[in-house]
């Protein structure tokens, strides 16, 4: 029997991709993300596919009657895994599709901060062609602290080796063979924060990692650049602003922010978002975005032609064969 799939938060790339291929799936596209307001659209389908903008919480899972939730992402913190398990719903992700892509974006942010690329571009566009205020620093021989050595973190380390950086890493599940091969050292988190010139986050968001970088961790750092291409909730936003103000953080390159759900909404509608977003955090996000010592991109690290092709192909495999389950 052909599996009927509700494909939420569809992109133009995805629509065009499906025009070029044949699958055994019957797919209906929806522009909206899946959440409590749109859950009724999933009724009558065998499966749903969701992007990171969806909020597949307990209420949504109980309302839809599906066998599988196929996440078009590596992270799956936007799905209530515990409820899915109780309901017998398989949740799948795509763990490897963008490991090199996100690592490359990590260094795009790193170089943007270290060489003040954004400021330099704006200076030239404003009609000023000089070096004033644009002095940066080399990556060579700087110490990079990598928090999380999954596939993305390891790819970031490979790139760092090309820049002749020293690398230390923290991970509760160290890969010692990879550390020998790539020439980096595992250390405890506090030691990493003390030794690093640049700290880059490459871990999932869960109850153990939420605010893994907060006020206490910022107090350990001294003139550090922070890079985050993982999840916004790994960093305490208010604490980051304070650390930027007091100079313990020299600058930040961020592809993710806490409570991104509110950033694309018009400011006039903030009052309607109290149930789903923390309004104070949204305001802190806006403060970060406007700072000259912070470079922010819109959760775009995954977004390359090659990565998106791998993403859709792997999601199709997950829907057909329930590959890459995260809750079994």
C-alpha cells in the first residue's frame, strides 16, 4: 500500500526536487509548519514530514494519527519523543546530510568575526575605502575548543587543521581513535573554556545541554569568540549579552538563537506569542542581532544545494523504510 505523507513547511527546492523523481509515496505539500493550529491538516495521512519550524508536541501527536514523523533535520528537539514512544509513533531524523555543510558555515562565521568581514563590506558600501577599525586576527595557532564531536564537530576539526589551529574538544562520549587520527585532545569542559581562543558548539539540544554555556561558563572565558551553529538553547542569551559587554567574549558568530519562533513575526504581534515564546529572550535576540560585535545568520548553515539533496533523499528513505529512528 502506498504511504500517504503530509509534507509540512515545504520549500520551493523540495517541490522542484519531487518533480524530477518518482517515489512510491503519495505526498501532499503544506506551506505551513506542523503545530497545534495546523495539526488537523495531517488527519488521514500515514506519515508526516516536518522541518525545524514545526512544534510536534504532545497535543499534536495525540491529534494526528500517523505511524511516523520524519524530521528533515539532524536535530529532533521540536518533537516530543517521549509522547511519540507512548503512542507507538516512530520518529526519524537525518543525521549526516549536512555535516560538512554546517562545518563550512561554522568557519564562514568564524572568519566573518575574526576578519570583520561584515563591517568591511558595510564600510565600502557606505563609500569609505580604508582600514580604520577593521583590524582582525589570524586563526593560525589559535586554540579552537569544539564542544561536541559528532560528524559536524569532527568536520570542523578537519577544517581547523587546515588553518593550523590547535584543537581541544569536550564530549561525554569521546572518540579516541578520531582524536589520534585528527590530532586533537579531549579535555573537561572547564579546561576547554579556559584554554580556547574560539569556542564552537556542535552538540544537540536536550535537558543535559540546555544552557551548557551560561553565566558560570562565561566567567571562565577570557577574550573568547563564540560560534554556535547547533541550537540556540545551548547558550543563555542574557548571559551572552553580559559577557559581550564585559569583554570576556570578544565577539560571536551565531546561526541559531533562542526562541527563533518569534523572530520572523512582526513586533506588533508579540502579545500573541506569549504561549509559545519567551518574550524577554526574543528581545535579547534582537539586541544580539543589532550588535556590531555579533554576526547572525538565519539558521542557514544547512542550506546548500548538495545538503538539501541529501536531506530529501534520506527523508524519502526514512518514510519508506523507517530508517534512522531516534526513539526505538
